[in-house]
C-alpha cells in the first residue's frame, strides 16, 4: 500500500515538474519570438536611418537589434556596411562574414565584401566576391557594374565588354549599362560605338544632362566639333548652375571655333566677357573669332584691349598683327610680328607672317629669307606647308 502511495506521489511530482518545464519552455519560446519581432522592428529602424543618411543613429539601432538577436544575418550585414562606411574595414569584413555564416545567400553581403576588397586593391578577391553576388542576383545592375569595373581595373577589357554587352541585351531598358559600355568603348578607342551608345542612352532618358555632357566630350575626342557645339550650347541653355553654365559656354566657344562657326563663338565670348571684362584671354579669343568672321577692325580693337589689360601678351600681339594683315595694313602687321620674333613659342609664326608681309610689300628677297629661316626652325610645320602650297598655286 505504501509503495503504491509513493509511486503515485512521484508520478504527481513528475507531472508537476513536467508542467513547470513545459511552461518554462513556452516562456522561452515566447521570449525568443518577442526578441525576434523586436529585432525586426529595430532593424527596420536602423535601415531607415541608414537610408536617410543618419549613420550614427543607424549604428545605435543596429547594435540594439544585435543585442536582442545576435543571429540576425541581415543586421550583421547592415552593421558591416556601416562599419565599412566609417573606414573600419577589418571589423566590417568580420560582420559581413558573420552574416554569410548565418545565411550564405545574402548577396548584398558578398557585394560589400567585394567593395572592401576593392578598397584594399585586392582586385582578384573583389572580382570573386562580386561574381558571387551576381550569381545570386543575375539582374542586379550594381553587381554587373561592379564586376565590370574590377575587370577593367585588371585590364581585362574584353571580358568587361562581353559582360556589359551580354547584360545589356538581357536588360535593354537599363540606361546605366549603356553608359558604362559607352565609357568603356571610349576608353579603348572605339569612339563611334561610344557615341552611338550615348545617343541611345539620351533617347531613353530625355536628354539627361550628365549623359549629354559625356556625349559632348566624346564628340570632341572624335573631332566632331560641330555636333559637340550643339550639345554644349543646349546644355548651357538648360543649366541653372552658374559655374557649370560658364564651363559649357567656354566649351561651346571652343567647339564653335574648331568647327568654323565663328559667329556662335563671338556670341559665347561676348557673354563670357560680361562678368570677366578684365580677362585678356577672353578678349584675345573673342578677337580671333571676330577675325574668323572677316571683321578685321573689330578684331584689332579686341587685340588692343587685351594688350592694354596684359601688356606684352604675345597672343594679343599675334591677334593685332593678323588683324592688321587681314585689313591690308602690311607695314603695321610687319612691325607687330617683329615684336614677337624673340618669343620661343611664336618665333616660327613671326617669320612666316613677316615673310607674307614682305611679299605684300613687294620685298621678295626678304620674304624668301624669312621663309628659309622659318623652315630651319620648324621643317615640318603644317602652317609652313600650307603657305608654301598657297605660294605655289599663286605662282602658276
């Protein structure tokens, strides 16, 4: 009887203990669920702070999240990004690696490990990490561009071209891929293809100013000055930033001069001179543009203005001499070009132009001697060859 009572008592105690243990487990499970829920809220807050650029608050929020849930892979990833942004690369790599131990398919962690490796110029490791991220997210444009950038850094241009071309075909509406391929084409000297891609990108974006600017410079590198002038003129009209407007105006003027659109160049330099009237260089360039339109007297005035602002300016003297020559005042032009005879940069031009002045003044002997000295100084001068051909034509 006593034995039965004892067994019954033990059974009751065990049942009570089991109930207590079950209740404790339930409490622990509930606490874990609560911690994970709280961690998700804190992580969302941290992500919001990160996106808003409040990095200090983001760090605090993500640390709170990890204190609550140390095994939150996404929080480890975000913490790694924040540490990397603060220049704490080794700690960042540690956090990102921990996130991948918790979830190896976190493609963004692989990407940021690639960023860390690229910062330390370990391009091989960066390429490996970026490729892993891309294999997990094949259509992520940031990952595509990252892989291409590292390939370029390793001088694997053909691989980068192949990747960008293939991905551009898969994502035909993505502008950034076209721009990246255009930049690469320009870099490897395939300017025509670069221009084509930039134009396609502009059609897709409605004349994006950054793309238009890149296209404009690409056109300049390709010697297509007239098209470049149109691009930069349009950028000038659309731009609201005064500093950039001035830059666009200067480039438009340069392109206009090189494409013989002298009237447009004059307008550009006129506008530039409004806020910079004491700049001798602008007056010289304006005078050169005016001379291109055939207005020798106005060009002469610009040259004299520049020389007043900067006495001894050889470019201003050249402009004055050319304007005098174009206006038929050969003696005055001769005197002007004699002033720059000792100038190393302009000595050859001085001799050529003096030779032409002597010709116009009927002093053929002096003209021949000047031509001879000019050829001795620079036997491969394009200007000298041009003048020699012109003389030959006139002689016939």
